[in-house]
C-alpha cells in the first residue's frame, strides 16, 4: 500500500473535496445548532475545513514526501497563529471593506447588461469550474504582481519565508497580503454576478485546496494532471530558493493563467531543492515578526545581508 496508494492520493483527495463542495448547499448545519439560516454560509466552509485539514495532516504522517519536513523547524507556533488569526482577520477586512463595494459593482454591471451575466442555468459542476477559472484570474494577477513589484513583495515574503512545505503553509500570509489576494479573486466573480448558490461550493473548495497544494504528502502526479492542476508537484517549484524557478506557477488551484501568460514551470524531475527566500535566509520566524516585516524591511534585509529585490 505504501507504494500503490500515493499515485492515487491526489485524484482521490481532490475528488472528495469537489464532491463535498458540491454537496454543501444541501447541508443545513444552522438548524441543527439553532442558528439562523444565514449562518450556513460560514458553517459549510468551516465543515470542509474540519474534515479535510485533519485528513491532510494525517496523510503527511502516513505518506511523507520529505520526512524532515514533518519535523518542526521552529515554525509550528507561528504557523498555528497564522491559521487562527491571519485567515479570520483577512476575511473580516474583506467583509468590512470590500463586499459592499463589490455588491454595488455587481448590481451596476447587471443593470448595464440587462441582467446577471453569470450562467446560472448550467450544471453546478460547470459553474464551479467557471468560478475557479475566473477566481484564478484575479489571484494570478495579484500573485504575480507580488513577485515582480518590490513593494508588494514585502507583504508576500512572509508566505515564502517558510523553510519547509506542509499543510499549515497554506495559511501563512501577511494579513494585508491575504486580504488583497481574496479581494482580487472576488472581483471577476462579482463582475459577472455569481450568486451564493455557486459561491458556497467555490468558497468551501478554495478553503481546503491550498492545504493539498502545500502538503508534505507523497502524491506523484502525471504530467497531464500537473498541466491542469496546481498540484504539490507543481507548486513546490514556486517555493524554490532559485528565482528563475520560483517566479513561476502562480495558480492557486489551476494552471490556466500560467499557461496563458507563459509562467508554467514543470521539469520532468521532481523538485528536490530547498525552499524559502534565497536572498533572505534569515526571514523572521515569529508571527509578530512576520506581520511587522514589511514595515521593518530595511532591518529584515540587513539581518540577511540581502539587496532590495529588483
């Protein structure tokens, strides 16, 4: 089983995530908990997290890609705080600052077009696929900018400061970086008027796929899967300390826009190098240090004796 199961893990786990995401609209957690029906939107996403985060963590123990990545590098406490604080804080900022303007923009586009542009009549699986492709466009644009613009890179560097890849890396972000990333992902969906019936499954799937993308699980994938999906096999190259390797593969779930803008990178040999920031090997390891790093950038560079990017 140790040899036979790993090639099946990626399609099995991602297939289960897709199936659960598509099933979430029928799940009524609110009534069970005595809460108003509006609470289901958040509860359905939380339920996906509660199921799949522990599953990926367990698979890392059963089928580790690199056993040394299963050992703490002095990062576990900070990464746990990212899980507990960064995601909820970024979502709260989106809710407070972005959702209302996006709703008004969506309503304006619908009025101008004479109705919603979203193809709500097609099967839900097709709608989810379209939502992933369009959300990827906003993610790709901002993610690539964060690698190519020195000022935005200061926010994004916290994500790449990790010295190993495992499931908690998917939540390791600066609060403002994740806030801007979520906002950019949401923009294309808002413009087309995607409704809650597709946003629910989309958010449930997006909340858990990042853990697969960053996981320390041995799940070898063939080239045809890597061509479409941002699998661990593809995404590990994005975390390479070598800039010409790492400045590629910006997709969060799919590689559609990496192909369109020629930033897809997938050599035949699997990634075997170190991860992190080659120019900043001494990136802050504490949670507070990572959140403050953009505002203490000169000090961060001085500690690593690194030049300003670009």
